C-alpha cells in the first residue's frame, strides 16, 4: 500500500474569530493512518469532536481576552483614567465609560485630591467632543457624589444631545443636592419622554417640596413610564396624590395592556421583568406611604401572584403597613 499524504488540519491559530494577539498551540488531534476495515462499518451517531473544538476554543479565547483586559486595568486609579482620557481624545469615550464603571468600587478616601476638580474641568471641555464622552463623564460625576459638580451638570441641561441631558439629570439625582431641583422642574415639560421620566425620578430623590405641584401634573402624562415615575416620586416626597396610579401598577391585567416602543419604534408589550419591576416599585411606594386603602390588591399579590419575588414583596408591604408607626 502506497503512502498517501493526509490533508493538513487547519491551524486554529489562524482562525479569524479568535481575537488578535492571542495564540494557541496547534490542534492536538492525533493524525495516524487508520487500519482499513474489511467491511463497511455503520456510521457513528456521535458528534465529531472536530465540530466541538472550534466552539470550545472560541469560548476559551473570549475568557482569556476578558482576563487580559481585567489584568490590564488592574491597579489603575481614577486619576490614571483621567490622564488616559486626555491622551486619547478620539476614542476617549471608551475610557470614560470604564471610569464610570470603576468608580463605585473605588475607595473614595484613596482618590487623589485633584481628581474631582480635574474631572469637572474635563466635563466642561467636552461640550464639543463626541457626545458619548460627555455622557460617561456625567455618569462619573454622579458616581463621585460631589456637590461641587452640581453647577456644571445643571449647565449641561441645555445641551442639544438628549442622552447627555438624561445622564446629567441622573447624576444630579445621585449627588442629591436639593438646590438642583429648580433646574430640573422645567424638564418635566420636555418633548422627549426619556427626559421627563428621569427628571421625575430625580425630583423624587431630591427633597424639595417645590417639586410636588409639577409632579402632580405629570400624573396625567400620556406615556405610562413617565406617569409612573411621577407617582413614585410623589410617594418618596410623602405625597399621596399618585396612589390611584400606584394601585393600577399592582394589576397585571393593566400592565399586560401597556405598550412601549422598542429601539425601532415598534410598540411592544412589557416583558415579565418589566412588569415585575413596576409592581415591586409600586409596592415599595405603598409601604412608604403606609397606605391601607389598597390592601386587598396587596393581599391578592401575596396569595396568588406567580412571581415569588412579588409575593415576598407583597408580604413585606403588608407587614410594613400594618405595624404601628415608630414613636418619635
């Protein structure tokens, strides 16, 4: 029998799906000539391992790629990220995004004193840059919770980019300075429902009685999300005007009829997770107001709702409403 050359197994190191810079050993499959059987054998029903190898290697490549990314970012301080943003103006938004993600886990007491002032200056200078950079810098300002950032964030509410407005409003709510409330009230009349929604949320966080009247008006907003946030914000401020709407948010038949536009503008029903979020928020608000007028709806959720988290939250709401108020 003459030796016939066997076809070469493709080197998985040249696989275009593997991230660049990551190399692997060649395929370890053994390629020895097999003995020719006397009779044809029945085809195997087992899946070929060659089909599984590329998928496994791709998963391994992703894990290694993410691991290298974590190693590369390990040890970087918040000030290091600022320096990198200055050097990488073209794609600095990616570094700003990473900064906004690392700040919540950073020990604030170990930040350099220059960090917050320099972050504020970068935000000021970003007005004409990529809007994504400005958005993530606004998020970072919210994460540091420093009142010295309130003025520049309020100034950014006049930006033409709606997403920047939304991020800045969130940051003002995160900082929690009631002095920002007057600047947020006009946003309740903005045409973008996303801006109205986040403004209502932030006004509920900021303890300002001047927000109650405008929030009551927003209870009639045609966009359900906006009206819900107004009712929740009023509850945080101790106002009971939104209770009828909060009670509707406990009704799954009502929630099943709510439609939201997706990214393409197509109206879609709420997902199970979105329904759960609405119910949990409403239960929390009812507990905060210690409302006893809608206990029947809360009892139904506790006894019959298919979602265990909802049932547990309803149980806790009943306990909170029915326990005697704490004495001063």
